[in-house]
C-alpha cells in the first residue's frame, strides 16, 4: 500500500500560496511571454553591434535590467507553480516552455556582455562615472573579462542553458514523481511513508522502534534510484568542471567561488575548522541524547530526535504568527507589517500534498513580495523554519526596495545570514519568556537541534562531502554510486567518531539534498550562521544601534562583497574569530543542556 497525501486540488485554498500577485491567470502569462519576446527582439535590434561607448554601456545595462524584470516575474510564476506539485502536467509543461523560451532569449541577449567586455577597462570605468549606481555590477563584469569566451561560444552556452539545467530537473522528477514509498510495519502496525513524512515526522519520532524502522524503510526505497541519482549528479558536476576549463579557471572550485565573490581560504576554513572543532561538542550532544532517551546505542537514525519531545508543544499556523511577531518585533514596524502581509495575503504555502517539493524555501522575485514553501507539521520546530524563511523575505524586501534588480541580490555566501539571524532572534525571545529549567532546556535544545544541527552540521557535512566530490572531478576522476556512498560515509564517520553508529542507509543521505545542484551552496549555511550568531549577540547587548546596522546591511543587497557586508554589520570574516566564537557558543549551549538535564533529574 502506498502512503499518500491529498492531491493538490483537494487542499484548502487558505493553505496554498496565491501566485496571482505575480501573474493573474494563464491568459496573462501567455500574453506577457509573447510581449517579452517582442521586447527582447526590439532590444536586440536596437543594441546588437552598437555598444561602443561608455554611454552605450550604461544605457544598455539599464535597458537590459528592465528586460530582466520580466524574466524574473514570468520565470518565478512558472517555477513556483511547478514546485507545489511535480505531478501537475500543466505546470510542468508551462515551466518547460518557459525554460525553452528563456534559453532562446538568453542566446539572443548574450551579445550584451560580449560587446561590453570587448571594450577597454578605461571605457568601462568611464561607464561607472556615468552610471555610479552600477559600480559593483560593472566591476564584476570587468572581473569576468579573463574568463569570457568568443561571442558565438557564449551564445551557444546560453542557448543550452535549459539542457545544462537538466540534471536538477531529472533529480526532482526521480525524487518527487517516480519514487513511490510503501508503508512500513512495526509490531504489526502499518505506518505511511513519503519524503515529507520522513523528514518532517519520522526522523523526529520519539518511539525508537518506529523511528529506526522508518529510517531503514526510507533508505531501502530511495536506494532503488541510487544509480540513476548518482549518474544525474555526476553529469552535473562534470558539466561544471567542463565549463570551468572552457572559461580558463585553474579549478572548478575557483569557477564556483568566483560567482560568490569569496576565495578558497574562506571556503576551506569554514569546512576545516568546523569539522575539527565542532565535532567534539556535537559528540557530547549525541551522548546526551543517548543518555536521556535510554538508548543502548546511538545511531545516525537517532540524531534528529528532540531532547525532550514530550515537552515540545504542537502549534497551529495562527499561533506561529504571534511567536513571529513577538520574536521579530525588534526588527521594526516595517518588518512586522511584512509578517502580517505574508499571512493575510497568502505568501506562504503550508499544504502537504502529493508531488510537493520537500523542505522549505523562500523565493523573492524582484518587483513582487516573497513566496515561502513549507509543509506544516504542527511541530514547534516549524516556527524556527518559518522564521528562517521570513528572514530571506525580510532581506529581499529591504534589498529590492533600496536597489535596482542587478544590485539587489547578494552573494550566496551571505544569503543565509538574514535567515539564520531570525532563528537566533526567535531563540533569544523564547529564552526571555521563562526561567523554568525544563522550558529553558527545550528552547536551547531546539536551537541546537534545529538552528545549529541543521545549518552547522547537516549542511556543513554536505559541504565536506561535496568538496571531496569536486576534488575527484578536478583531478580528472569519475564518480560512481558506490564511490559517492563511500565518500559520504567517510565524512560522517570522521565527524561523529565512535559517539554515533553510522548505520546502513546513512551513506545515502547525499541522495536527498537538492543543494548539490546549486554550486558550492551547502557551506554557505554555516558561513551565514557565523555572521548572524555574532550580530544576534550584538543586538542582545546593544539593541537598536545593532538593528540599524543590520537593516542597512540588508539594504545594501548585492552592491558589496560578503566581506564588506559582514563588516557593515560589525563582523570581520577575514579572520577565524567569528567562526571560533560561534563554535564556542554552540559548545556553551550544549554545556547548559548537560547542566539543565542534571538539574531536572534531581
């Protein structure tokens, strides 16, 4: 028997987001797409072969940016609708058609960068004086000069963009459409299973027999797609390696980090220091979980359980709203208005339905408000998830209002700082509401299990695995399913040591993450949380001045590098100190959990 959620059409309207703020209906989508195509052709006629002066550069950038706004709106509408139901043929056809349109349009427009970068640096620097708002954008273009290909090659790569994105689409199709889960049994009782149920419920289940059985059943069933997923992922990373070589980078790492505006030192430090220095703290946390739950052994399948699951309250969507208002009120009235609007105007997709993407994310299309996808489980943990995604929304609300499109998006190195900041503000608020030892332990354990485990362990271990993958590819090697499994297992064993048994199925967790199809993204979660941990402590100590600095940082958008953005917020990430401070902060929280547990047991 297959476990099933409701079909999308049977989900109540108030649990779904409202995409009509982007595009009213199918007729408007088609008409807008046709108009955008005409605008692209008109732009090509006006500018191709004619970008020769600094004034031309400035004007062409301004007009191409305006075109890009149309792509953002229509692309977001197509992609977001598809994310809520991968089985919806209409949505899948629409997103496919849009992808084909965007590839062709991108090929036509590829001449813009080619012509701009064919000009001398003197001309480009003069363009900066004409259009100073685009200083950072033009400087990034200048940096690309060394890696720019012949205009025909650039046009061909742009035309192939939809094909180059195919691995991610194939991964999602296998995961969310083709993979069907059988129910699993424990002591004669049948339990439903699918991706969202496993990650939202069964990994956190207090009953050890049920939790471990769910893990085993889930692992056995995703394993059916092991070789397909491995081939898909291998194709993706080999594509990135090929593109890095075509563009003349020494390494695929340099190619991927160039886009983030950070160097190898920042990347490697985040992984190396965390793997070495956080591991002892997290092993203590694993031992504490084992002791409190009376487990004979601690396995990988047990790591997500709550320290005190009986104390964790269930929570409704409406109740979460009050927590968010109370915790994030420090950010000011406009931020609170955003929270109200997100509920009242249905920015958030709370539904649990067949074919819906797993996890949670926030999309913030320029010119509109944000859209948040989450599958609501009624666990208090979801308040932290929602706070996290609203952190992205708040970031881009401030950035998009203060900046033009090309200046609005910060480096992915920084992008998880505003989201994890909100988790820290939520934790600070909850800790201030009660002195009760058990409640305090629950809050701190929630921070460790949700905020830090998720961002500083789950995603960081993904990053350590990912680095090993790219090292093989960089050296000219190839990847197989068994090799990927071995790499993942080796990372888990290195981090957890003898504190946790890495049971069969743990090595398959690389199959579950879409982040591997997004460049060097996983490590940025811990990088962002390093920044937000430091800033949240500033806000606790200094209040409004620290909040003002943070809001100014959010408004800067993509006009500064990650190092400069962190400096605006009062954090120097060119040194080890912020990372050392954050790891020490995690260690201190685990020590508090040990002390509170001993106090409660008396």
